C-alpha cells in the first residue's frame, strides 16, 4: 500500500505498533458514540488492526493511520475497505479521529486524500459511506467530500444513511480539489 500525504497529515498502514494509541482513541465513548460495535478495548483494537492488515494484503486497501505531521502523533484512521452491505460487496469509507482533533478540518482532509487514491489510482467504480441519521458531524465530513445523496439502508440491525459517490462524480468535481488540502 502506498502512503498518502496531505498538507497536515501522513496516512500509512496501521500496525500493532499503533495498538496503544489507537486503543486510547477507540476506547473513548465520545469517539465511539455512533459506532455499531461500541467502545473498543485493547483486544478489540488489536483485532481491528489485524483485520486492517488482512485487508491490505488481500485488497491493497483498508483503514490507514492518520499521523499529524507537526507532532508525529496518531490521531485516528481513515480508509476504504470491502464490506458486505445488503447482500452486495461495496467499498466502504470509514474514519475516526481522537476528539481533540475534531472541528479542525482533519477528517475532510483525510477523506479527500483517501477518495483521490480510491478513484484515481485504484479506479474503483464507487465508494459508500454509512452514517447514522443523528451523526451530523460525520454527514458534514461526507458532504465536504462530495457525498450529497443517500438512501436508507439496514446494516447490522441499524437504519443508516448510505451515501454513494461514483468515480465519475469524483472526477467531475476535480475542479474543487484545490481546496481539499491535498499536497501537490
């Protein structure tokens, strides 16, 4: 997997070296408020990292560590990975940030870098984002990345909004990429 870089972030594959820092993030009830899996302990975080590593090996994609350049600290993750949704394999976008990094533009910056790689390097036909109807902050991140329409989808017993963006939509919005925070 290729590393990604934005103006403020480095995105790299997660590893078990990230276990402590990621457990701190995913163990925060505020961060995990809208997670269908709830708060993660160290065991659940280890399983998540191992699953990410499996995704990298099998699919060449998966959730990646978000490292703030200024501090070299792990601040969350962002990436795309295959997921079965409604009996269909989709490529799903996922992201989580430590609470102290919210409302600073890090999530849209990371999402745009991940989508740029998904559509331009991997030529994926579409990417979906599943978001709870009450999770307005995540909806704003998705909107900033060009996800503007949704349908209602049942997923793991929850009723969610499923946003979809196609490669064609992403490429036609490339004129907006100068605002994305992507490094040239």
